[in-house]
């Protein structure tokens, strides 16, 4: 059984894949290296002597530079590596020519999932009653009414999957026309238009908020908006929501799943609680699934600006349209200014959990993060919260926070999400299925009642990136069809939405 994995022949480090880690005096025979200190599971061992200021190379690129001399067989981690500005890091090791995985593949046989065809022609993976709010003040009442509808009315409508209160922390106490205010506003508006949520919506407002229904949802009929300040007490509020909700349930219950081409799926790629195995197993396997989706004509989104910013030079190798290239530069410049104003260094992204999992620098994390986008051409770049426009692979410029990224991808129109984790996270969304992919066998065993797919089998040789990626592709079709529930959905583990609001709070 192998004890380490090296990604590229150019690498001067390898990753410990033995669950107990590498103990001092262990001999890594394939590289002729004797380990000189205990190295934890998922962490890096130096395969050669690395002199001070020499590059530490993983994925064939410099992920950092040695602060001091690191002897062969030593533990390489965030304490003995430093990084340089992005432009200098990117120029350290030359990139190999980029090649698309399915560049010359013939058009595959058309595949279908069992979904819902919306009145606007879009396809949904869920059939739900949604209660959209214009301001956070109404959340308590809306949650109460939604639960009452779920327990008392929903059982009478077997073709309706759920009742969802679409809440957010916006609407009043904000600079409604301030710099950046367009971001939360379009996010909330576009979430309501998500294919999974748009067909059976209600709108509830308070009555005095800045982000009033006319501004929030200008095309929604005013006579169908519920204003709580116009209702007769709490009982009147709940009764009104339930009465209007039941009318929507009657209509939704007439809908049934039907065969829809896989090309109509919109899939988001995300990761959280990443570790050193993310870029070896789960993310490349998800990237393979992404390429399969693109091959079938689907729309795929990847995001997380602060995580991929040190891999932007690689992303640019996958863009052929000059306008798309300019848009990527614009988005990166916007975030650089945003972080600079907040006095945030780019290394702030890497969390304590990332480092404990073997990710020493943001550059190393970026290389693993971008892997989940696969190898397809990037056909478009959209701003945070904007709707996806094109078939194929799109980069949506969102923050990297799991909850913010998930919320903004929802606004962009995803109807299903693939989510990888190495350290483990209970993140999940009620609005779309979220498929959890584990990067390593330790987490898969520890959280076998939460993890949907174990990409850690790639480490043990039981699976390849291709076979695991194909399995992910097949599994997501079953989930999209309602044949299988994700494990998190079975337990109804759901997180609140987190709308990105860079505008001032008043």
C-alpha cells in the first residue's frame, strides 16, 4: 500500500495518505526518503532538501517558499512556508499547455432526468411552495406559517415536495441606494426566479421597509402580496398566508415529473472544509463530472474568488473569448479593491481547519479548488448574484464563504449542487439538492450518515478520478430525478441563506 502521493513529477513534496500519518524513521521506498519527524495524515513530506527561499512545489507549481532550510524527509507546513504576491507566484513555475478532457469527443447520446418543466421553459429538480420575504422583520411569522402549512396542508398534496420560507437579513436599516446595494437586491430578486422556486411563490412584506415589494419584485402582482401590517393580528397574518399558500399548493399538485434532457440542468460546484486531499480526489472527480455535464450541454457554475485568485492564470488558459477575459479581470479587480478597503490579506482565506488538513498556503488551496471546475472552456464570467446566461462552464464571481457562495449560486440559477469536503461540514440548502462528496476515507467512515459519495477511494486505488467522476454524474441524475434523497435532506439539515451585502448598514 502506498504511503504518499505526489501529483506531478516536478513536485518536491508528497502527501501522507496513511491514516495514522508518517512516523519518524518511516522509509518512503518509492522516493528513497526516510521521514525525520512525525507527519500527520494529509500533510506534506519533503522529497528533497529545500533550501531557504527555494520554492515548495506541488501540482507542478510553487505553492510557497521555504522560510528556512527544510531537510529531506521533513514536515512541510504553514509554519515553514511563505508566499509572495500573486504575480510573482504565478511566474515561478511555467504552466504546461492546457488540454481539454473531451475536446474531440463525439456528441454523446442524449440523457434525461425526471424533472419539472416550468411555464417559462426552465427545468426544476423540485416542486415547492416558496414564501419570499422582502424584509427580515417578517421571518418569525413566515417561519411559523410555513411550518403550519407543512404539517397541516402539505400531506394533502403528495406531488409537492416542500414548503420553503426564503428569508434573508436585508430589507431595512440599509443604505438602499448605497454603493454596492445592487448586489443584495438582485440576489434576492434572482433567488425568487430560481427554477426550483419560481413556479409556486408567495411574497410577504411588512409594510414599511425600504426594500418594499414594488422594488423587490416589480413584476409580481400587487394584489397577491401579503402585507403583515394590513392583517388583523398574528392569527390574521397566519391565516392569510395559509389561504394563499393553499391556492398555490392546489396548482403545484397538478405538476408531475417528466423526462427532461440533462442539458437543462444547472449545477453548482462548491467546496468547504477543504484539506490536502481535496485537489487529489473529490475536486478532480467533481471536475470530471463537470466536464461530462458540459459535454451533455448542461450549465455548470464554479465560484469562490478568494480561493481561485492564485489560479487565475490557469483559468485564463481556458478562456478564448476576449470579452470573457476582460470580465474576469474586472471581477478580480473589484474584489481586490473590496479586500484592500477592508485591510484583508489574501492569505486570510485559508482557515485553521484547512491548515490542520494539510493546506499550507492559499496558493495550494487555489490549485485544489480550481480542480472542481474540470477542464472545459470557461465560456462566461458573471458578477455575484447574476443569472447564468450560457450553456457550458461559467465562473460566477462570488465570495468563498460556503453560505454566501451557496446563496449567490442559488441566485444564479443552480438547481443542484456538488459540494466537496475533507474536514467535514453540515452545510446544506433546502432549496436545491446538495450532494456531499468526501475527499478521504476517514471522513467518509466517520460521517457515513452524511456523506453521499466517498471520493477517498481514489486514494486507496479502489476508484480512479474518471470512475468516481462518472459515478457522481450518474448519482446527480438520480437525485435530480427525485429517485434518491441526499443524506442531509433525509435529516432535513438546512442552513439559512446568506445574501452578500457590501453596501453600508444604517
